[in-house]
């Protein structure tokens, strides 16, 4: 981090002229100032953003979901200081944008209940898990060997597991909570598995099965599946119907295909509607029901357009 930024300080000291002339600096200039930890620069930024709230809110929101971990942290800190965080609206905006990305989307979901959550910290934990997996990888390795290494890191070394008796606890649906407790639902354990795998160059997919969420690998000629609830057990395609207790018709090829990011996030929201309802927290349940409704609107629009 930069200790000082003389040009930035000079610019911000002249903030009164900036306000009068309606000047909004370039994003590159602002990003360099965000990386400056001097109190003078920070106070100047606060005054600048208060003077130009419309531009500032767009700028900080963009940084909070698209930037490096350090800029995300600084942008979030400024939004909190300015009182501009509306995590519910941020998630609604994300849904309506239809620019779905799994990691970003789930972080925004977490923030709807935990607005102070620092997504950069969760990313660093995932980075650390991936770094450990890389230490154990010995290329050339096959895809299944990569998955075996991820199984070792997550389920054996780190002790991630299904929530069991605490299954209905809403915390099991929030990725940053699961990274700390190491107990989660099939969907959040699958999410962590997929995000760690992507960091080591392995492309895995979310599989939203009836009553179960799993991970799928489609990089081989015949796909195979990973049951994170069972500690990363590999299931072959031909064994899936028997494993899930479904008929051949129920376990059709479409059921075993990947689900979209939107479907994954919507399912996470449905889980939270159910779990908050059980906990007697109707306000939270209604909020996540509203998110589900937004996802349904997108789905219906796509159907009508096709």
C-alpha cells in the first residue's frame, strides 16, 4: 500500500474548486487514491464523494464487485463510512443485470444479511485452499486425480463436512460462514469445491438434483459426479439413478446436466426462505422470497423471448 500520494493530496486539498467546477476525476486516478492510506487523502475522498454522490455510488459499487481484493476492501469501507450500503438493493441490481457470476453473486447474497462481510477475506481463504491443493499436485495428473487432491484438502485436512444436526441453521447457506465453521449444506459445500477447483484450473459444474446438490465434471468423454455431502465421493454416470434412489425416468439426462448460476443462486435463496421461516424470522424469509421472485421474472422473460 502506498504511504503517501502527494499529487493525490494536492488534488484533494483543492476539493472546493472541484466541487464548484463539477469535475469528476478519472477512475484510474480515483483507484490510485483509494490505495493511499493517509488520513488527508481519505478525508478528501469522503468530501469528493459527498459532493458527487451519483458518480461516487456507481464507482464504488462497480469496484465492490469487480476489483482486486484490496480495492474491494477499501471501496466497501468507504461505502460503510458514507452510509451508502443497501445490500438488498445491490443483490436485486445484480439479479436484474443478468451478468451472473457465481462467486460474486454468492458474496452479494451473504451481504444481504451480513453487510459488514468483507468478500476479500473469503476470497483469500479460498485462495489459501487452492494454494494447498497446488502444493500436492504433481502434473501431469488426470482430472480425477485433481479432484482427489481437492477432496484431501477440503474434507481430510480442513475437515469440511455436512451440517448434520444443524442442517436448518441459516448460517449454512452463507459461504463466508461455512468457510469459518467448515459445516454447510450440499449447495454451499459444492460452491466452495467448485471455486477452489477453478483456482487450480479445473472447470467443474453445479448440479442441482432433486433433494441434493452435487458437483459434476464434464471434461472427460463420460461425465462423473462428486457428492460433497459424502466427503467428495465419486459417482459414475451409470450409477447415479441407483445412488439417488430415483427411477431411470426421474434421473433423465437433463436432471444430470449443470444448472445455471442464476438457478444456483435462486436455489440458495429458496433454502433461506425455508430456514428463516422455520426459525420464525419472517422478515428475512420474505426478503429471500422477493429475491426468488426476481429470479423467476428473469426466467419467465427468457421463456417468453424464446
